[in-house]
């Protein structure tokens, strides 16, 4: 029996080495990957793409804040949209939702979260999917994101901003100053963007900022709702030009009936910006996507489908 043992060991060793050879043969580049991951990772697309994420629905109880009456609107609900722009030179997140992913657990069905702002204002927001899960579904995680561009500082646009503290933040000085002032503006939830204080930050000084340098992704200063409020203009190769509104309008009826909300930073500036943007839409032929327009947003293709 003892004489058989070495032969058994040799056989076992041969089997083990064969397995090892098989394993290394099937994943020859494993050692060269910097971040092996069980989930699929997105490749940089060869051309521009726009993904629309569902970041919830706000149930508005008081329409008078928007200078509207219930009978004047098709629905009182507001959609909350977040966007991912992917470009051969990088990625950009536009707006970060109304409720932080860390504050709730998706169940697979829509559920309503109660949001309490620091000044005791309260909102109900219905959510189905987390922003992180929607990003992961198309192969991205927050550290993959090159740029963060919030339309403005209100709570329903900043909820997951801290997730993107590793990105370069594209913001105007007056907006950033207000966000980190000793007394932050109303309708903000400063804890949701506190980590941006130390982010790599590009202060936008021109009215138009060309994000990737080829004229396809432009952040346009559109002040009034907040001092550094910005809209996003995209020149999509197949869809054509699109202007993503931020809160230049919330309800389409604000545009149709010429109403300005009561909580603008500067209502006169909002009116002037609306006139300038109308002229820009006419000049470019761009579609206007009102981010909070519930019925229009419902018709948009949602991620993982995309506009290109
Ligand atoms: Zn908003």
C-alpha cells in the first residue's frame, strides 16, 4: 500500500495541475484587468448616447406654489428624471433624484417615501428603482462617472449627489456659494450634497460650456429659478437636438399659460431666461424636454433603452 501512495499523489498532482492549466487557459487576461467585476462593464460608446432614468414621481399637494390651479393642469404629479450622457470621451450624470438610494430599499414594486426638508416642508415621492441599480443595469457604477452636472441645488435634483463626489463637478460659482452658505437656500437638503465640497470642481464662467469639446453636449446657464440654474443641450446624431429643461418649467402649463412659480430665486430673471431659451429652441429646432412634465416623461424611452 505504501508503494502506491506516491503514485496516487503524482496522479492527484497531475489532476490539480490540469485544472489549474484549464483555469488559466480560460481567463488568460484576468491578471491584466484592473477591476475584474462579476457585473458587465460598459464600453465607451463610439457616439453620444442619452439614457433617461426614472428617479421617481413627486405628488404635489399645493399647486399655488407654481402659480397654477388644479383645474389648469393635466396632472398634479411631477416626474423626477435623472440622465446619463455617455460620450467617447467620458460620462456625465445630469441630476441625482429626490430621495437618496441609501434612504430606502427597492422591493420590486413602487413605494412611496416621505421626504422631510430641513425647513419642515414635506413631500411624498413614489419610487420604483434606485439610481445606482439603473446605472448598474447599463454597466456603470458611480466611480465610472466623469462629470456631475446638477441643473440646480433643490432637493429633488441632488439626492444622490454624494455618490458622485469622485466625478468632476460642473457648477457655477454663485450656485456653489449658495449651496454651502451658512444658511442654505429653501428647498435644499444639504446633507445630500455635502461631499461635493471636496470634489474636483470646474467652475463654469461662460454662458455655454462645451463638456467634451466637440459641441455635442453643452451646459447653458439659465438663471432665475436659482442663481446658477442650468439647462443641458445635446446634439444627438439620430434623435436630433434636445434641450433638457431643468426647472425652467415644471408643468408644461407654466409655459402655455405664462406662469412663474412663487419660489424663484429671481422671477424677472426666470422670465428673461425663458425668452432667451425660446429663441434658442427656435434657432436650433431642438425639442424641449421638461424634466418634471409627468405625461411627456412617461412617453420617453427609459434606460436601458437610450437616445442616440
Ligand atoms: Zn425640481
